[in-house]
C-alpha cells in the first residue's frame, strides 16, 4: 500500500517577525514494513539557511532559518510512503512482572538500550495514580503484551475524545481527573501507566488514514496527525498500540518518529523575534496512490 502525505502548516502573525529559527520533524522514517521513497519540504518565505540531521532517536530533522521580515510562515511537507501488509498481533508468555524485572536490571544489551523509556520525561511523570489506574489490567502473572492491550482497551472505554478539553501542555493528572482528551493524551496516559510499572514505553508520532463512511466521498484534508505508543517486551521487541482506537497500528498508519513523549517529536520547534500573537492552521491530506 502506498500513500502520498501532504502536511501543510501555516502561521499568521499579528506583528512582523524579523528572524526565526525552526526545527521540523515531518519526514516519515524508513523502518520495518515502512519505506519513505520521496520526501520534500517547501517553505515560504524561502529560508536563508537550511540543513538536515538525525536526532538521538534516529528521527529526521530539518533545520531552517528565515532572516527576512515576514508575517506569515507556510511549511508544506510532501512524502510518498510504502507500507507493508499488517502483521499478526504479537504474543508473549512472559509475565509482566518478569518483563519489568528484566527491563529494570538492564543486564541484556537490548534492555540497556531501552532504559531511557523507563524514566520520567517532560510530559510523562510516573505516579501512584497511574499505577492504580493500570492495576486492573496487570493482574499477577498476566502476559505483558496481553496486559498492555487490555490497558489500552480500558483507556478507550473510560476516556472521551474531546479536542476542546486539553492542550499540548495539559498534565496527565488533569487528563485522569476529567477522563477526556485527544490521541496525544491517551498515548501519554498509557506510557505513564506502563512506566509506573517499570515497563519501557515510547511515544510514536505519525498519521492515520481516515476512511469515509460508506457511500460518502473522501474529503481532502480530513486526515490528521496521530499519536500512539510502543511497549518494549523482552523477546518480542517493540509492540505498537493505539489506545485512541483500541487497536494495533496496521498498514493505514505512517510513522514519522518516536521519542520519550510529544516534546521529542513535535512537528515544529523554534524561536522567533517579534510576531506578537499568532494563529495556526494545520492540514493533512493522506491519499492512497497505488
């Protein structure tokens, strides 16, 4: 299955911006069942400086600097991605307590490599409340992958998808209290629960194809950025889970990158001089091209 993904971001400023420095994480990774064949980024106004690198997680980062006065910034990333067929849900008989012990002790090379995903991060802090929420899914001796999928199913049932309830900076304590949020919040919540049980988990950022209702035309721009998570299970590796939709990510998902939480894979980071207030408009179009 092949997709063309067009991600357009437009900033409009109330006052002139004299200088800005930005990092963009918009190029899909080439990993496993996913190959990014084409990726290009267009920026208006044209940047005075531009370069590419990989961050510590292996994500593609584009740096650019605009040094002319402007009141609008438009960044359009166009990528063509090929996705392999969906694989079966992985299984493991390893009890979650054993998986936690192996990850904590970090004796095996793979366990040492995932140690950073056991720790608190800017948007996800371990807590007693998260441990208590996770507890019904992690009964004694239950296989770790089975327990993690049950946790995500409970999040899907217990929490309402409400874009008006949270922002990118809403703490997990508030998400727990109001039982509402968006995909970013639900991924952070599941990650926090897993880390509170000493199970490594990372945040995954990307896109999910939106399928229109039967008989309805596909709407251009109806797709959106999406977030899910991956659990590290000894013997099985990284296992992806999507609590927002209560499913395992399949060939309809395109991965941009991963990190400890949203702050590591935000589409844009930067600083500006001037600008006053601003409005932001983001549109994603994910089109099958095969």
